[in-house]
């Protein structure tokens, strides 16, 4: 059994774990990233990610942006509510930014970050499945399976960026969760009207349906009830396109082509604390949100960035990493942002996904009111783009 010691061991090399590894590059902090998967096949995870302008700036800083082969700017966000008149439009000038954000594909982002990590010669082990973590007051131990062998490394701080698989091994952290009883059906679709940089978010009693500009087409994130997800994913293409048209309405004309469909169950899950002895949680391990308003990865990227800043600050003044004092600073930095984004997305779903005609009209009225109030629009848009500090 090989034993190695690092300042930081990151468990999970999804986009958030990789962002932390990139943020620590050239900082003098020794860091190892362990990821269970190898490089995924091209179509393994087709979900689109709407990245805010704030995330674009962070990814530029991490050297990733130039490696993304495809990104489509979001010039306008059009928000509507089926069955009521209200609608709101957000544009870059509402938030004082050049573009509201960009749509990229999860897989492309994964590959771009992986490429940058390799270029930086970061210590990254793919195909390493972490099976056990253990901590003492002074350090943490991580056990992982790699090529049929059990390996062990130790670190001053273990960062869980694994989507939440290993939290059950930490005695003082639990998850609060809520099953939305919704699934997201994801596919690339083409409509009669070409995409013009507008991202559509349309609320319906079954949940929101989003059509995001994606290259020449649209990336669809369609929320459906659990009892219809199988039926919708298995419809033949013509029936699927017709059903989507009936659901979304005529704003883009008929839908004329669709790519492969995938489905994701949707729930809210957040950790009662994002730190414990020699452990910090980031990204989906800290909180998994409903994809409405496309906030999950943007929030996780800020977790990674701010934890990197906290680690580098401590290192620069020769402070020990992973101490209760350092972790408490990280917790304070992140609490307001994660609480605010979680409450925002959860409230949107609870308010808009309902059958009540009165509430539906009130939500429509709320959207119209938002549309008439530039200062409120600016407040909301800047928080969606930059988080609580917006
Ligand atoms: C349909 C859908 C649409 C979405 N759209 C948006 C959007 O538009 N904008 C947005 O900001 N967010 C969006 N999100 C949310 C976004 O996908 C997540 O927030 C983001 O993927 C979280 O990244 P992560 O790195 O924390 O976790 P993950 O992407 O889950 O990565 C976790 C990694 O940990 C690895 N791992 C797990 N267990 C172990 C282990 N034991 N050992 C080693 N490695 C392990 C996994 O292999 C994986 O690579 C969407 C989500 C869904 C479902």
C-alpha cells in the first residue's frame, strides 16, 4: 500500500472539483484530485449548463474558457408563466454586463477543464474510486480503489466534491432534502424559428420548461411529472415534438427535430453544515438544487473559487490548512450566497409549479411588475450572475 501526504485531497473531479484544483495551481499548495470516472464518452452527460457572466469570468481566470470548443451567448432571458399574461425580460444592460451568460454542454466543460488540468500538470488520478474517508484532529485519510489496488493518501484538508456520495461517512453532517416529484427531460431541439440568443424560461403547473440557445438550436430542459417521464422519453420523435409544442406554446413555431433524450430526477438536497473536522464540502456535495434559473454549477464554482482563496490566504501567512479557524472562515464566506440561491430556486418552484388559478395570476402579475421595475431587475439579475455579492 502506497502512502502519500498532500495539503489538499479533492474527492470528485466533476467541474466543481476540477475548478478547485485549477484554482490552487501554482499557489504552493500540494493538491491531489481523485476522480472515479475516466474521460467520459462524448454523449455520456448531455445536460446543458447555462453559465452566468460571473462564471465566465472565473473560468477565464482558471484558463478554461479558451479551451471550450462551443459556447452560445445568452443575450436575453424571456420569463413567462403559462395561463397568465405576465412576462419579464432580462437583458445585459439590466445588470450592466456584456452578456447575461453562455450555454455550454456539461461534457464539453468537463473535457476543457480536464485538458487544462493536464496542461498544468496537476496531480489528477482518473479511475480512482474513493471508498472511505477518516479524519483526526490533525489530518484526514482517504482510501481509494485504483486499478484493483487499495491505495491510501493523507491530507491536511479533504474536500468533498463528489456530489454527496461520501457524506454518510461524516458523523456530524446530514442532508436536508425535498423531492420535487419532478424530472428534467433534456434534449437538443430545433424549432421553425432560429435561435437569436434568447433563453426562454416558461413556468407551467408541471414545472418550468427552459429552451436555451445552443449553437444553431435550443437545449431543452423540460420538467415533467414522474409518472409521465417514461412515456415522454419513449415517444417517437414526431409525437415528442408535437407534445413539446403543445406544452411550450407557439413562440418558436413548431419543433422540427430533436436529438437524444435523457432524464434526471430533481430534488433539493443540502448539507446541514459544509465543514467538519478536516473536511469541506463544495458543489453538489454541499447543495444540489433544482435546475430552474440554471444556478447549481454557478454556485458550486463560487464554492470552489472562494475555498481556493481561503486556502491560499492561509498558506501565504504560513497558517496550517484545514484547521477549525480556516474552515469557519470558509463557512462564513459561503453561507449567505448558498442560502440565498437555494431559497431563490426553491421558492420559484413552489410558487410557480401549482394548479391554483389565483396564485397563477398573482405570479403572472409579479412577472409584469418585475418587468416594470429596473432597480428590482438589476437586483435580481446581478445576484443570479454574481451570487449574493452581486
Ligand atoms: C438537467 C440539469 C440541468 C442543469 N442545468 C444547469 C445550468 O444550466 N446551470 C448550472 O449552473 N447548473 C445546472 N445544473 C446543475 C449542475 O449540473 C451541477 O450543479 C454540477 O454538475 C455540479 O458539479 P459537481 O462537480 O459539484 O458535481 P458532479 O457534476 O456530480 O460531479 C461529481 C464527480 O464526483 C465523482 N465521484 C462521485 N463519487 C466519487 C467517489 N467515491 N470517488 C471519486 N469520485 C467520485 C463523479 O464521478 C463526478 O465526476 C443542472 C443540473 C441538471 C440535472
